[in-house]
């Protein structure tokens, strides 16, 4: 990722979770389609270069406004198809309390449905965390490691 110039805003932050099993994306303020496409690209790079990631947790609780076009959704879905070649069993959770983000996340979920990922779009972070823990536990029963910290 390019270095930020001083005073640059960061509406969408991508980082790894403390347990190094997941990718956390935190959105705040106005978010554009270009920023979501770039965040998706950052996730692609992380999934390509690191074997241990099992899930992505996207939290848009502090996002206030969305500037998004249909071509952005197509670009994100295309990147997700590439990610699926590296992580066909990925778990993705999106917290989207505001209606515009929730509807976009549901459209995204429908676009990636054929990938075989376990996805959840919810308006409440507490529901998202509970769902994530449940699905990571079931993945662990299938021979994968367990352990999640969602960097609250």
C-alpha cells in the first residue's frame, strides 16, 4: 500500500487480527467505491501471500456515507473470485448498520454466492461476532485451527 501523506483521511483501514487468523476492515465516515475496491485488493494481496488467514471481518459501523457505482461491485466480485482460488473455504462477515451499506453488502453476498464461502451480513456487531465464532468453531471441527480475537 502506498504511504499516506500527512493529514490524509483513512475511511477504510485493513489490518490483521491479533490472532493472525483473520483480516479486519474498519470503515468510518464517507466511503467511496474506489476505496472499497482498493480495500478488496489489499485483502487479495494478504490472502495471496499468507497461508494462515481464514476469515475477513468487515465493520462499517462508523461509516456514514457511501459513494458507489455498479462497476465497483463488479470489480470487487472479480477480485473475490481470485481470492477464492487461494481460500475456497473463506468466512466473511460484514457489519453494516446503515441501510445503504447493508443493501450493498447483500448485493455483494449474492454476487459471491457461487464461491462456496460462508458469508454473513448483519446490522449488529454482536451478532456478527457470535456468528463468526460459531463458524470458526465448526471449521475447527473439520481439522482447522481455532482462535479468534476480533480487535474490539
